C-alpha cells in the first residue's frame, strides 16, 4: 500500500478542519443569542455580542411554557419505547432464527412490513383507534405506539446478527439442559451488546426527534413531547427557543457518549 505523505495529511486535516468549523458555526450563533433579550435579538445583528446576560430570564420563560417538563415526558416515551421495542425484537429475532417454527421467513416479512409503508399511513387509523379505546392523549398510548413502530427495524437488525451465530452453540446448550430463555439471556444477550446498543440509540433518537405523531396523538401540555412543544412555542421569543433547542439536544448526545464504545461495532451489523 502507498504511504500517505505528510503534506497530503496536512491538506486533508486543513480541509476537514474547515468543514468542522463550518459545521459547528451555527452552534456558536445559537449559544451567543441565548444571552440576549427578545428585543435585542429582533433589532440587532445575529453576530453581535449581547449587551448583558439574560440567560436566566430566558430559562424562566421556558419554565412558564412547560418546555422543560415536556423534555421529561419525552424521555419517558423515548426510553421505554426503545427499551420495550428492543426487548420484544430480541425475542422475535431469536425465535425467527434459532427456534424450529414453520414459515419463519413469512413471519419475518410480516413484521418487517411495518417499515415498508410511509409513516403517514398510520395517522388516521391509529388516531381513530386511540379515540375509541381511550388511549388518545395519554402517556400509555404514546409509549405503546412508539414501541410498536420501532419493533420492525430493531427486529431486522437483531435477526441479521443472530443469523451469524452458529446454531451449534444452541444445540450444545440444549444438551446441557439450558432452556431457550437461558440460551437467549446468558449466551446471545452478552454477545449482542453492540447491535443492541446501536438499535437502542437509533430508536431513542428517532422517538425523541419525532414531531408528526407527537402533534397528532397528544393535545395537552402534560402529554405533549418536546418537539411538538417547540413547534407550538414558535419564534416569538427566539433566545428562549434557542435554549430549548440546545437543552433538547443534550439527552441524545449524552446517550451517544455513554454508548460510544459500542457504536462503531454495532453500526457494522446495521450495514449488513
């Protein structure tokens, strides 16, 4: 293989550095304007330094709009929705790959078909069903929906991973007297840490950033997720909205850094 010269590396580093600065420059603009008042933002230049520190006042505005409370509700949806989806998908993937059941590929297609149709197709049927069953505008209904809609993708990834595990491992464990549940939890689960991490992270992020279903299936501030709350808040107070946008990005960033060790390894299974 040809060795990359120091000059070429330097050029590439400079180019990547420029792209990095361009990528994070909007973040600097956002953070700069969180310290301004609403009036100062409207009449001043976007890049001017603030005249004072009005960060605390903007945070109080968010508290009155229940934006921070919506973050707590959204974390509930994202965490339990992704957790339940991953758990159910793990059982489904194990059954479709290692258990002797008929028409396994057919059942795989049935489950995976949930990702084929545009998500907008689900809006009216689920909206009417939720109204008839009393799940509309409830936290339980939102968790159930996010769990169900995240299962097909999670099952697809985990099935691909489980197919790569030799079935002889299962046979040896069965001979030793292990049950199917013990095989799944004590053998497959430790081996699947990487794909489980990437699936949980991706589904958590998707649920956290969802706007369409949050607006459709909720109407009260107690159940409305963060993205729906931000859309209703509008741009009347831009500095406060900037703080809300920064705060709403923290949970997914924190989760990414927690699972970062498994991220690259797990992404390889997603790409298969």
